[in-house]
């Protein structure tokens, strides 16, 4: 079996450009890279974004954590991941800095930034984030490419930030790990909606009761196996039927911490995911 090609020929570059990759905004944006286009270096994620009403392609747990934090910001108005940089511009920057342009088998590759973020903040209406584990900063080639990327956005007068695991609170990672196994694509939406209605009713009447305790109560009331309701709630949270403060440990959540998503938005998510 031949090894999958994880670099682009010029024909593939032109095909992606024709597809509209790297263009658009909101629900119409198409990322330059998807989880199928890059080698796996850990867990990759397809996540429906209620802000953008589309599927986001996130290539690591660190990207996923950063995405959740960006979506949590009230001022965020759009998130475009795997955003391609103009290749003629990166070539010129590389020439000027004396850095070799990313190249595979004689083909200059398109560079990309992990997130381009639009914001409602007057003095910070657009900014760019590149996500990198701290360990990669020991690699000189990684540092060179970051220099090129930083210069690219500096010339456009758009703020550029680096994010490592040091900037992501431990609780965020822990919450993501709690929900990760419930982010699978194959779900019965009719059954999920029935669970949503049940939990929405129970949670609205339970206020300060811990989420874990209300799940135990549901198990007892409906003669379910212990933990069955908790697993169902985790699936609802992973699917964003309920929103909660990603900075707060899952085990400490109270019913009053959960906010139900609007049903019409959920239906839109089903259509996008299908």
C-alpha cells in the first residue's frame, strides 16, 4: 500500500484554490487544511461551531482547547482555522530574511496560520494565533517558519500571537479530555433530542444541585444503570446542547452552570454535520 501524500503538488494547490479553500467567512469559510490532509500527531477534531454554523477542523488537542477559549470570548465574531498565507508574499519574506521557503520535492508549499479571529473589540478587531507545543521551540526550522509568519502579519498590521500549553489552563484540558470520547460523529439525533428535553427540564428545576448528583437522581428515577445519565449528559455537552464555563472543573458543575442551546441552532448543526 502506498503511503498517503501529505504535501501538495502544484495541481493540488490549484484544485484547492478552485474549491475556495482559505476563502469566505462565517459559515461559508473553507479551511485550507482539513483533518484528512495532514499526518496525525495526536488527536484531531471536527467540531461544529455554533458561532460560525459550520464544522471546524482542529489538528490537535491544543488547537481544540484554543478554539474553545476563542469561542468562549463574548467579543469573538468569527473564527477561521488553517488560514493560508499568500505564497508570493511568504516567498518574498523568506528571501529577505534568508530563510528557505517550505518546499517539498521542488514545490513551494503554502504556509498557514492556525486561527484568524474577528472580534467586536474596537481596538482589537482582528488578530492571528499560531498554536505550538513548547517543545517545538527547540527546533530551529520551526522557529524560522514562525519568523516568516510573524513578519507576514506584521506587514499587514494585524496582531500575531503564539499560544502554547502554558497559556491554556489545566482545567480546560481536563474538561476536553472528559468529553473527548463523546465527540464521535455517529449519533442518533432523535434519541439525543429526547435526552436534551429530559435534562433541560430537570436542570431548569435543580438550581444549585451538582450535575453529577442530578444524573444519579435520574438513574434512580428511571431505573437506569448507575452512570448512564452522566454518559448521556457528557454526549450532550460534547455536542454543545448545553454550554458551560470551560474554565470550571466538570466535577464541580452545578445545574445552574449549564445553559441550553437554542433548538433551531441545534437543528442547523445537524444539517451541517450530515
